[in-house]
């Protein structure tokens, strides 16, 4: 356990950040699953486009704050774009 005041505070901050980041990563995974499901169904193109936009936006925000690596975000966005375009 932490011994100094600053270490105790850093521990509190780490716990808070971990919870925040975990929820954001979970949201990204949920959005990705929604896009995959809509792409597999193939019937509703408008819903697929809206889901793709939401996923791409979330990935951009996550990459901007370094929650995910920039290249990983770019790969994910490119694969989603294939569903929408093709």
C-alpha cells in the first residue's frame, strides 16, 4: 500500500481513471458488435451507416486520448468502412 500522501492520491486517481477507461473501452466494443451485427444482417443500410459513424467517432476520441493506439483505431475504422462502402 502507498506510504506517502502523494502516493495515496495517485492510487485514488489510478482507480478513478481505470474505471473511466474500462467503461469507454466497453462502449467501443459494444459499438463494434453493433456494426458487425448490422453488417451481417445486411437489410438496414441506414442503421449500419449510423452505427458505423458512432463507432468511428468513438474510436477517434479514444485514439486522441491514447486509450487505444492510433494505428489500431485506423485499422478498425478501415474495416468498418468496408462494410459501409462495399
